[in-house]
C-alpha cells in the first residue's frame, strides 16, 4: 500500500514499512539535519517533500492524490513523564491536529501513529480521550497497544504506544492485540544482537560487543556517554583496558567477560541498562550518556551502536554518517522509532 511519512525524522517508520512491502509516496520533516539524512538513506526522487507541516496548505495536501496509510510519530515530549506534560497547551502537542487535518483531506484507510506511553495517562486521560474523539469525528475507529522494543530483537528497553486508526467502511481487520508489551512476539523473538564495531585485529566475535541478557536504555537525543560497563578480573580474565569490549557473557568463563553497567547520570550500578531519555529521569538515562567500558577504561556508545539499537542496518548508518556530525547522529537515533517494531506492525496492515 502507498503511505505518507509525517514527522519522518531519519525514516524509521519508512524503513520498517518498506521492508513490509509498502511504498512511500512522500514525507514531511522540519529538522534540516534529519531531512538531510533521510534523503541520503532513502531514494526520494519524484516524491512529495514537505518541511514545516503547519505551512503545508490544504491544496498541497489534496495534490498528493490517493494514499492508503498515513504514518507519524508525532512529537512526544509534551506527553512524556520525563517532561512537563503540558500536552495540548504546548505548541508541539497541537501537531497531532495537523495529522488530523491531513487525514481529513486524504481519507486514507489507515492511520499508523506512535507516541510515549505517558500519552495514555496525560491529564488523567483527557488528552488521549481528545485524540480518540477527534479521530472518531473524522470517521476513524482507533485501537492501540504498548510495545517494548526489547521484545522485537533489539536490546533496548523502549516502551511506546502504537495507535491504528481504521477508516470506517474501508475494511481491514483489527491489528491489536498481539504478542504483548512484556512478552516475546512470534514475529520477532528476542535474540542476542551485536552492537559493537568489528575489531580490525581479526579476533572475530571477541572483537564485538554483545549483550546476552542486558538491555540498552531507550535512546533519545543526546550524545553516547554516561553509562559504563566495567570488566572485572575473574577466573581466566585478568581485567584490562580495551578499545572494544570482548564478548560479554553471564558467567565470565575463560576469556569471556562478566560486565558491570554503571549509570553515571543516576550514579548507580546495574545488571541491565534502563531506558535512555533526552534529559534523564529517575531510572532513565540520556541517550548520549550510555556507554561501555572495561578495566579502568571507559568509552561511550558510538553513534553506529545507537542506530543499531533502533534497528537500523549499517548501510543506512553509513549513508547518514557521510552527511552529518556525530552529535546529530546521536540525536537522530534517540528521536527515531525502532524499525523492528514498525516492520512487525506494518506486515499486519493489509
């Protein structure tokens, strides 16, 4: 089906949708740095390109013609428990109504939206009720479910709510519920994921960073330093300093390494890594403040590792890295949706 990618960022929605077999006909992204990466990663020739959605006229929207799905992870800062939770009082909170405006003109079969779970409880549920009422007035019946990225093949503890709006009379079956926000899904079982860069010394798997049981935090917009993983001397391991951490295991046997996660933002040690956020909040940690280290030496997660935590393939990161700075790459990873989650949901849109 043909889809329009709103609040597109670097194209997390798009990548998941295209892997599932859908076709993008246009996108909208206000951030020039994210837009630069989006166009480097994706072939956008001949597509509609919008920047500030509030400046897109109704006539321009009509000019798109037929579209089956509108996708959008509309700005979530105002609904997050880590923010001030001003919701629709904040200008960013009103951008949901821009999705509603575009939907009212194009009348797609589906709306596919994403936000933080705090949206459901914001203002005692009144904000979400307003969203549902708005969709209902437009002729859309809504369903929603919370998912955690850790259950979709990436070692990141990232909870998000996904909303599907069904145009009444257009057909299509219910998408949710499936799997469960705290259960492995049939489509994407949890697995060990390689996060680190290959060690050029040719040591193979021991030159790559793995999390066998641990989880990375939710990625947001800051740089990748802060949480540290320290190697302890244990058995055959004598500790030491490495640029890339050896294979991480749960039992420290022989040349493998038991690890300690240290969160510098919250000043605490952990067995697993919690959610990364833009500002850091209680058990959460800023996206750029997560890293790994061994012995007395510590390094932050690289931008490539952060993009992997969001399900982006290395070829996409390579194209983005060629046109943007590390600070932008960290920010964009934190603002993105997890590609794996989008792909699984998108395969159910028929």
